[in-house]
């Protein structure tokens, strides 16, 4: 009976979808053509105002065909870019402070970047979106202009514009594959573990059905010595890159994306799905990895050209949007709370046959930068959850406790006339610490002092500022709706070049320095460390994990001397007299209690939990306690296992 019911609810075929659209769209809409645009169906019109002012027409259609629909302007009505730019400039109120207009010829959209975007929203009295689109022929999108323009986003925009024709063709091909008729109504779901199980690093797995093969994450293990341990075990699958229907990326860190450029290098031509900020974030990190490899005398496994190819193949999705990515799989991305744009990936398989959620890296706790990870999924049968802090003793202090400890550590050093050096990862942790500093200096709880940043921090911050809708509610509101932008704080000065380090290194000049890398393993932080380490009044404050074998770990463990390469390759011995302190609690990962709370919160009750992304004993402990406390079957697979889900 249930199978018959499911067959009645099968999605309409491609021809039926098009026929339904043509029958349902009123003549006044003046639809000139209907095309697949990747996972969306694009309706082209030469009268865009009608569909923009009659939203219910599209909403009703979406509820009937259960597919994403976008309205596009017909190419025939689009004004030349220079003309459209002048019209937009004349219509944007001066108070909005227009900074830039970016045209995407593949979609017919123009992004309007303004310092005060709240004056240009749809409900703004002086700026009518439908009127602007009617006058220019381009559909508009309002964006926040950042304090410092992001070079990464500028490169992506230029690359996409250059590849406009190629992208349009690719999106049509992707649509043809997604909306083709299903070959079978039989649903079977399997997972193949390729990396990141029983370990942290090279996260990767394959979700497989008779219709589809979806690769989820594609990371590397930077610390591994052999390729068999460093890269995902794609060699264990009896498939080619052409067999993959899609790649889904949870977030930008290298242990989740570091092998992706190599797949493009060796011929993967299909779609890559991720959130909007994940694309620039992973570009930034992947390109930096090339520089790091070259600096260490290693040959990078991919080139800048391969990273640019990712830009062309990526289809970005906002949180919460149901998107078809294959004939039998829909994807919804939800906030994971880990870093900017990090996502829980919810796969809806078949006609409600099975729902699988991949957590990636997850933070089930609110911070200044992000909301806590989403948990309110309509249905989840199988959950795959990380276990970085999967032991019972992996309990982190509360946000209030860690922020209070941070204030005390900084204030004590500044009051003594010393400097605080914070070695920090550029993505996520740096922005979190910057927001904390800005908040407490403004409130008067932290001693006011100059704050210097160096490394990729400024660029990563610009990407954060470009996507305020992915930040915590209060922070998003500040950036989008007021002139009080914490990323534009008077306290922060970015050091662009090495010859500008004179001020932060001056004696008797108390200050805070945030510099990469987070484990003292290279980057600009080393020059500051050489300067600060001998000074008894100063302090090195660690806010991220220090891996065994790194200089950061040796300093943390009490070493009184550090051997480092100086100018012209000469070895220098640095004496460590400064204070050293480590603060836990700023992590982007959930601790044991948060992981257990997340599993408990999901309703209806799970049928199965799989545990990954942790040392084996941590994964084992988390799985055991989920079974014991929540009465849910839980398993911690190893690499190269096949698991039948349905």
C-alpha cells in the first residue's frame, strides 16, 4: 500500500513540468522562453515588472511542480552595461552611497553594492526594484559594499563574467541531467566512506543510489606523509569522475575541500554545490595552500588554473532552499555554526524514502559571529555527526567564561605596558576574536589599545562582511541596517607590507597583534614572535588547538628557547621570557555536551547515527554514549566501508 502511494506521488516528468508552466503562466507575463539553469527552471520575460509585482503567480507554480523557479529578463530588453550603470546611478539615493555595479551576463542580474544597503531594500520608498529592472532590463540584487573590497570576490566575478557563455551551456547540461526521467522507481541508498572516519582530515564520502552518485566533501590530510593517508580513497570505488552527478561541499577548510581542485584538474566537469560564502572562502584557502607548498619547497598538487575552474563549476545555494541536484535527490543546506557559510547538508532521497543529514563540522552553540547550528529538520532517518571533541572530558567553558578569561588575559598584559600576540587561523577564529575585542573595548571592559592584523585576516574579514546574512542576527543587523559596522572598527589596523611593522613592534607601545598562522608554523606571526618572546611584560595568547610537533605546541608546553630561520636563511635562537597562555572555548567545534544535545534535539527520533571526524577513541566514545543515552543505533565506521542506509 505504501509503495503504491509513493508511486502516485512521483514527481512530474520534464515534459509535464514545461507543459504545466506554459498552462499556468498568464499571457501578461510575456514569457519568451523557459530553460533549465542548473537546478532551477528559468522563465525569461520581456515584461519583468508583471512577475515581480505578482509574486503569487510564481509561488503557486512552485507549489504545483515542486521545483525552484527563477525569473530572468530576456536578453533583448537588457540595456548595454554602461547605459544600465548610468540609469542605476541616477535612481540610487545619494544617502545609500553606491560603490559598485557588477553585471552577470549568464543570469541577467546586476549586483548593486552600497555602503547603506538598507536604503535600497524592496520595501524602500525611494527605490523600486521593479522600476529599476524595467528601465535597465537587468534584474537587481542589493549587496553590502565592504569597508575593504575583497580581492577574492573580485577575481571570482571577473572569472565568471569571462566564462559567461561556458557557464550558460554548463547550467543547461546540468539541468538536463537533473530533470531527466528516473530510470527506476526502486530506491536503495548506500554510503561509502573515503576519508575522515576514525581520523580528522580528508573528509569525504559517496552517497549512492541506483540513479545518482553524489560526492560529499573532498578534503586532504595536510600532516600525512603518504598519498594513501593524505587523500580521499576514491581509488576504492569502481567509478570514474564522469559517473559523479554532483559534489557537495559543507565548508571551506582544507580538510574538506583541499582535493577538489585536483578532481577538476583530472577532468571532473560536473556541478559543485556549496553556500554563497563558501566559494570565496575555499578559493582563498586553496590558493594560500599553493603558496605554502611552494614556500616549503613542495610541488603543489594543483595549480591556480584548477582553482579558477572550481569557480566556473560551482552553483551556490542559500540556506534553507530545497534544490534538486539529481533525479532522485533534493538538497537543503542549513547553518552549521562552524565557520562562515558552513552547512549541514540534508539529502532528501526518493519520494520521502530516506532523509540523510551530514553535519560536517558543527557548532551547536551561539557565538558573537554565528548562530548555533540548525536542528529543526522535518525528517532525518540517518545522521552523520563529527566527534572532534567526542570524549566526556572534552567539555569547553561557556562563552561567558571564555570571554571573561580573554578580557582578563589581555587587560593584565596591556596594563603592564606589554603586547599581546595572538597567533590565529585567518578564517573564522580571527573574525570571532576581532568581534570580541571590538565589543568589549566599546563597552569599556577591555583596555583600549591599537589592534594590528596581518596575513589573510583582512581578506577573510572582507568576505565575512560581504555576506552579513550568514552571520549572527545582531551582527547581521549592525552591518546591514546601521552605520555601526564592527569590521570597520576604529581599533583595527591591517598591516599590508612587512615594512609597515614598525609601529606594532615599537618598544613601550602596548597593543594587540593578530597574525597568521595559528600554530607558529610560518607566516607573519613569526616576525612578531621573535620581537615579543624575549619581553617579560608581553604575552603569547593561544586561542586555537596546537598540534603536536608544531612550534606553537612547544611554546605552550614551556620551552624557553625556539630555533628559527632568520634573514638570509641563518638559524636564530630566540629566548622565550614572555607570558604564555592558552584559552579553550573559542573553538568552532561542538564539545561533547553540545554533540549529545544536538542528537537529542532532532525530532522525530533518528533511526541511525554514524560518527566521523574524530580520533578513533573519540568517535567510539560518542557512538557508545549515543546508543546508551538516546537508545539510537550508532556506529563509527572506518575508511573504505560501505553502509546500506535504505
